[in-house]
């Protein structure tokens, strides 16, 4: 490697600064569509390279976000640049403190530093391992402090749906996540019914639309007009075969995709439904 460490660091810093400026200019308050890949604890460098080679997305009005496991955030960002793919990069979690003795955790400042733009917060798989509404709220605050866009996941369990508690649960999660947050112009919400995640059983487009409407009206009551500009994504067994109906619903502004985002062809098809 002929490059010195200093020039390598300088190059990274220059790239990150340029991206931050571009991000600020391109942020606009009009509701946009968003397709997010949540790779969870999947993929390796080899499979990521092959995914990026085969991913076929046109530059449309929407935005595509890839959320790899933390070790691959920077490599994915570099590979996207090399391939001229205009996708953004997001993390799957963040700590709510600035820094400190939190073994295994990652801070918002660190994620921002390496060019992350989004962070998934409150995913049900994290709530299942102890993440509370209060932690979600602190993480949202921390993400916004470092100009990262939180993608806040909410959704009911099968038991809660069967007991007609969906509206109460989702409403409480939305209100708790943004409690005390002043500026909601840079947030995204993902409605992910727990019973639909990884099960192959998606919510019907009408079921999803109903909850999306509830989320938007909850935001409207609390925060006014800004609610009309907040993208609300659906997540839970989204696949090429059901994405078109989901995308035709007026309050479904995009999707958060787990399993089907691991396959470049499937994810390309899903992406096209919103671009
Ligand atoms: P799935 O996961 O698409 O595999 O159901 C969605 C998610 O967990 O975000």
C-alpha cells in the first residue's frame, strides 16, 4: 500500500465532510419513499460484494438504505461509492450515551463519523432482549443530536392483536419514542407487527394501512402538520410477491425488509415498487 496512514485518514475525513454537506442539502421536508434493508446478523464481505454487484436500482424519487452489521458499515459505504450506487447506509442499533464504559456498544457520534445516515431503533428483536420504550426515547434523542435519522420500529405481538390491543400498543410506543423530542422533521417510523417478522405471514395491505393511519393521526394530534411529512414504512415478511399491493396504500411510504433484503434480485424488485 503506497498511501500513508495520514493521507488515508485525511481522505476518509474529506469524504465524510462532503457527504454530510450533501446530506444537509438533499434533506427536504416533503414525504419521500424509503426502502430499507435490515440485514440483521447476516452477510459476510464476500456475500456483500456479490449483493452490490447484482443489486439493480434506478435513481428514482426514493432512497434506498442498507443496514449491515456494524463491522461492515464502512466497507459497504466504500463499495457503494466505488459502484456508483446512490444508497445510504444505516446502523441497526446505537447506545444512548455519548461515550464511556459500554463494552460492545457503539455511539451515535461514531456512527456519524463513519458516514452513517440512518439508525434503526426499537426493533422488536432488540425490544425482546430488554430494550424499553424509555431506552428507545433516549436513543432517538441521541441519534438526532448527531444528525442521524432514526427509523423507529413499533408493532404489536400476535397476542396483543388477538386481544384488540394493537391501537393502544402502537400508540403508546409512538408517544413514548418521541416524548420530549422537539423537532420531528428528521424521523422515520416503521410499523412492524411482531407476528409478521420473519414468519412469511405479512400483514394485509389494508391491515397495515389502518395502523399507518393511526400512527399518522397520533403524530398529528401531538405535533401537528409535521405528521404529514414523516415517512411511515411497513415491515414484516415483505417480498416481491406482496410489495406492489403494499406500495399502493396511501400511508405506506416504503418498507423495512429483513429476509428478502439478503437476495439482490428480490431486493431490487422490492425497491422498484417505491422508486
Ligand atoms: P422480515 O424482517 O422481512 O424478514 O420479516 C423484517 C424486519 O425484521 O425488519
